[in-house]
C-alpha cells in the first residue's frame, strides 16, 4: 500500500469510528486505539503535505486563529418561526393553512432544541462552510470552529445527496457536559457559564479554534435545504439526514391531527427534563414538502411550520425603579428596573412595561414585588403584582409628561397606545436611533460602523443625521477614542460601499414611519425612483398593492418636511442609489401589470420561487389564495382538486408553466 492509500484509508477509518462514537454512541474501538490511529495519520500528513485535505479528521483538534469572521449570505434564507402557546393557537394555524393548500395534511412533530442555529453547506458530499444564523439573510462564517465538532460530518456517507445543499441545525452543549465544564471552571477559580445555550452561541465566535475543540459542543440537525432533495416529506428528510451521517434525535413523530400533535407536546412538556439537552418547545411542520412549497413564507416565517413554546418559567422580584426610553421614532417605552433575578438561564435586570395603558392595567408601582416571565423564553415581561407585599406608603405611577432626554412635552395621538416626543430632529436618542437604523444590516449595511460608533459620532458633534456620514473625513475620525487607522479606513470604505445598496433598501433605511422592508420593496418597484415617490399623493399611494391610508399619509408627511427633502438631496449628491438601476430596469416590464396570479403545484422548467419572481419582475402580483381578484392560476403537477374546483367556480383561467412563460415573452 502506498502512502496516499494509507492516508486515505486511515481517514476513512477515523471518520467511521468518529461517526459511531459521536453520532451513534456505539464505539467499536477504545479511545486509546482511536488516538493511536489519529497520531499515525498526523505524522503521515506532516511528512506528506502534498496530500492535504481540508476535511481530514486531524483538523478537528483546531488550532487556527480567526481575528474577524467574514459575513456570508445564506444560499437559502434562515427564517424564524411563529410561536403558539395553546391548542387554540394551533387550530387557528391549521385553519389558516387549510385555506391555502389542497389535500390531507399531516405533521412532523420535532423537539425545539435550545442552542445556536447553524447552516452547514456541503458541496459534492464535503463540508464547504458553516454560517451562523445572523439576521436570517446573512451570518458569520464559522467553518473553522464547526469543523472541531465531532458530530458534524466532514465527508458524507452514501452518494444520493444533492451536489450542493444546506444542513440546518442547532449547536448545543449537553446538560451533563455543561455541569462538568462549570465544575472544572470553578476548580480553577474561573466564573461559571450562565447557561448551555449562551455558552454554545459564544463558543462559535471564539477566535481560537483549539479552544472551541475543547468545548463539549454537539450538533443536532433538523432540516435539509436544497433546490431538489431525494425525498418528498419532512419525516423522510430526517431519516435521509441520518443516512448521510448527521446526528438527528429519533424523537420526531408523525401526527395526523392536532389532537395527536398535542399528545406529543404534553408528553415532552413532562419528559423534557429527562433529555440530555435543553429544549424549550416543539416544532410542528407540514410533512409534505410540496405542500410546504405551496404554502411558502410570510416576510418573517414559513407558513408551513409553527413552534409551540412550553410554559415559561416565572419568578418574583422587586421593581426598584421605572425609567423611560426614547426610540428612533420618538416613541416612549417605560422600563421596569428590577432587582436582578435568575430566570430561564439568564440574570434579568429589566423588563418592558410597554406603555401608559399597561402600567395602569397592572397598577404597577416602584417598590412593588412583581411576577416576571420570559415571553417566548427570550424577552422578560411583567405579568402582575404581588399585592400582599405592596408597601403601605405606595403611590400610583404617574406617567411622565415630558421627554426624559430633551424635556419636550410629550404627545399621544388618538387611537395610539404610546406617547411620543415630537422633537424629531433635536432629541438625541431619536437622532442616534435614525442613523443606527440607516446603517443596519437590512438597510445600508455599513461595515465598520456599529451602534456605539454612531452614538460616539453624534456625541462628538461630527454628525447630526445620516447624510452627514457621507461627508466624514479621515482627519476627523483619527483623534477619536478606539479609532485606529485601520478602523477608520474600514469605516470610510463601508460608507463608500453603501452607495451601491439598491433603492428598495435605501428607501427602508430612510426610516419613514410604517415603511418596513416589505412596504419599501413594493413602493420602490412601483415608483422606481425617489422623485416619483416624492410627488405621489395619498390618493395615488393607496392604489399601490397593500398600501393603506396610514402608510400613505406617513409617506406624504415625510416628504412634506423640508428637512427630509434636504437630506434626500444630499444623499443624491453623495451618489446613494435613489432609483432602480438601469440594469434592474432592463429586466423589468409592465406586461403583467394589474394581473394577480396564484401559483400551485410542482414545476419542472423553473422553480416555484423563480416563477413568482418572474411575475413580480413583469409587474404582476403573486397571491397565496384564490379569490375574485385572481386573474390566472399557474398550475404545475399535482395541483389540488379544491383549488381547481374553486377556480372553475369563479371562472378563473388555469394556465400551465409553458403558457405562462409564453405570456411574458409576448405582449398580451
């Protein structure tokens, strides 16, 4: 056997032993024998660097140092999940999806692992990269650290996997390992970690991969994502992931009714404390992948999945003081400052009181003992007051009348719950908040410029609005604290690069009230330039799909303010994209303007998403359900019989994929 063959054989053996130990928990050799094989492979690789393999088992021990984690765009967006807390919530969800999809529904029930989300991309059966969830659109490349996790396969088993796909999962720390790790830290006088979830998440961003390798991290896979998978259901997906070498807990169950779903939930609500890892709920998914595709997504979450959250932990603590925060829109949020208390794995010191009505409803006062829980296990909220412990001299809370930052008298518009500071352009938190929104990832995404730096620039009076960013000079920034030469260069490069951000994201970045990502996209596609949008009346705006009077009035009010029009002129002069580029316009037509399409079934020439994009690019609208407003149904294979019947009842034409493609190549 030559050296190359020996190296490849050792790698193959070690991968198999690693899989049996960390995934199957069924080792067939001792730790000593494994270590001896690993050492032998290390020596051979050192002597023969020409046979280097980035996915060799020897690289799991770590050693690479990562100073900065690169931001990477996900191949497929990582959505969050909508939450439910009762059988009624689940039945409402089922009722909604039954209106949108044909055929019988059944569900895959899985435990919701409490860890750090990860997306691992495989190319030709080998680990290519691993990216954190980030904002769902892009995350941090932590490939070097993920390779140290023994339950993550570097090379897949089998040969029926797609050329490229993502494995989605949670990085966790088993409870027993977490306890042991903390005992070891306490023995050497170090502070113990607070909880497994935060420790797992923090471990992924450690700069030294050798330190990551020492952490008892594990990876549990719950989804495979690709243009095409060799399975037709979610339940088959989990089985296929196991076959390819991934670690997938075997607790998932198929359910045909919501009663069966609740049986699964009720069982694990009691037995979850016996699991080796933490879980905070159950994820219910429509099992059929074609039905999943047909149901699609909202702006934030898949319609075909929902999380059921187990009842949150509740504690009592002292409300020491009520303070008030000013948001970027001027909205005032009262905050309960609490005596620190441990809750669901973290120390809670503050909780939102939302608005004056909530304070009045709870009759919450400084000095009260309050009941606190984590809503969805994340955000602390006050549920009520322990009146038996209320001090005898307690007085009702008087909501503030003036802004806590600039002392301007607050206003409260009719029908709105929150008070506002109307000093939009003079109130420091509003100034800072607007600029922080402008630079955020989903808006202008300015590298090298974070929230703290924005506050620093405003406090140093170098900027008072987002247009000022484009006038910053190196000599102004270098004298600032924490501003080394490289930091300044990165910041200025980030600002320059932001001039290429497309118009729809610039529009979102402007911070017009009620104009979120989705609305900004619709307005940008309809008006195509800031000038056209600026001249639109309320009557014209409400004619745009899904734009109501409140949004229309907010847009018109924004452009009637001379301060805003002046800022827009400055952004234009700086070279920011305030219209759809010529390149984008080339591909756009108005062929389908005024037409509404429903897409149903499976397609062959192009994917469902590509089809929807073509409809929108050519001026049409995509709807999720059939109504009198539907112009056409584009039907692929396996279109549901109820949709077909409804289309016939409403006399809506059903066209094929080929007929649709013909439609957009010929003016109709």
